[in-house]
């Protein structure tokens, strides 16, 4: 086993174990070492711990397993010290149990020729409806990614200013990602996240389950309602995007009003509004695919739910 000799102490690794987890799990490295003084004096663990850290026999909490990755390492290079337990071994030696852990795992994609590290990510779906007032049926202008300036055509549902309530199907998508603050500081992440909330998708989103071809949700149909950031453990944060896909591109049927603020009616009042258009709030757009930071493996895993 490896030994280290410094000015004051000698330490020898007596046991080491490694546990690699699947995505979402915690991979761990456990090391046991025996430390003794070179002068043969008794070790006082409540007084000498800091000196053992200074001489390199114990790691400081949250220190990397190795400062510089060694050949053959993958996720091990991201593991950090989480706990150090010292036990007096007689009065001449100390047994140290050191635990390192990380949420990074190695993806089997491309293995063994290409090493791809990944953090947990997932996508959840739920459905809901929104209620909207409808004035026309059988409209000739279909809903699209357009805040229309032309009448939609079709047949008035009711006379006068009245419309009816109709439900529009929506899909709520919650996409969860783990951020390592030692890789991307939260201050930088917060600046990036501000580019999504309240915006519509400028590009096709959730495309063909990660392959990049085909379209699941077309441009303008998905709204980012918000982003939530929550600390989970150690140097890791959970980032959750909430997207809403709308079958009507978040559009409403809006009747034209007259100068008095009343719905402008056709010549025959019973015929209903003289003009109805597809309208929605003016919103900015963003490329939601940028949340993957160009990592095809992350996109595939998140959208398929598995990376093989």
C-alpha cells in the first residue's frame, strides 16, 4: 500500500474501496490509512489534525480526491472529500477513514474510446387545460406561430358580444438538471437562466427524442414559465425548468373593439363580432436547446430518459 513520509508523520494506506453508481446515484471512494509520528511520540488527534492536513496526510473537507486527474480516471477526478473520521489506534497511531463522493458518472456512450461524464437530469410531464373565450368555429386561419393581423374567418358561435368558454390542452414539462458549482458558479448560472423565463421557443424543442431530427414541439408553441434553483448537497444544485406546450401556440381569439371599448358587431347585432383575430401577449424568444450547452449526450439522456 502507498505510504507518505513528511517532516512529522508517516501515513500508510491500508484499505481502499470504490463504488461507481448509475446516473442519479452517488459514486464513492473510501480510503483507510494509519498515521504515526516519526519521533515515536503519542498522537493527540484533537490537537494535531490540522498539522496532519498541512503535511498532506489528511484531506481538507471538500478537497478533490486528486488535485490533477491521473491517467485512467473518469468520475474519480471529480470526487471530493466529504467526511474524515479519526480513531486512536493505541497512543502511537491514528486510523483515518476518509470518504470521497460525487454525483458525476461516466456514460457508457462511446466507451471505452471516449469518456463522457454526466450529471443527473430528467424530464417529467403532466397535462392541464387553460380556458379561453371562443367567438368563432370552423375558422379558416389556423393557429400558428403568428400574432395574426387578419380575421380568422369561420362562423360566429353566438349573437351579440358573447363567446363561449373552451378548454385548450397543454403539456407541462419539468426538466431537472444538476449543476456543479465547482464547474459553473451559481452567479454565472443565474445570468444564463434569466434568458429563458417568460420566453417562447425560437427553435423546435424536444426534437425526435434527442436525435436532432423531426419536431415534437414547433417554434412558438412552448413557453418557459419559470426556473427554480435549489441547493441539494455539497457543491451541487438542482435546476428545474418549467415549460408549457400549448396546442394553440398560447393564442386567444380576440374580437375587435370600437372606440367605446365595446365589441364591434356585425351589421346584424345577432351575428356576433364583425372581426376576430388570433392574438397573444408579445414575448421574447430563446433557443431552449441551449440548456444542454451543446452536449448531445445530455440532450439524448434527458429526452429519452436513458442514455444507451
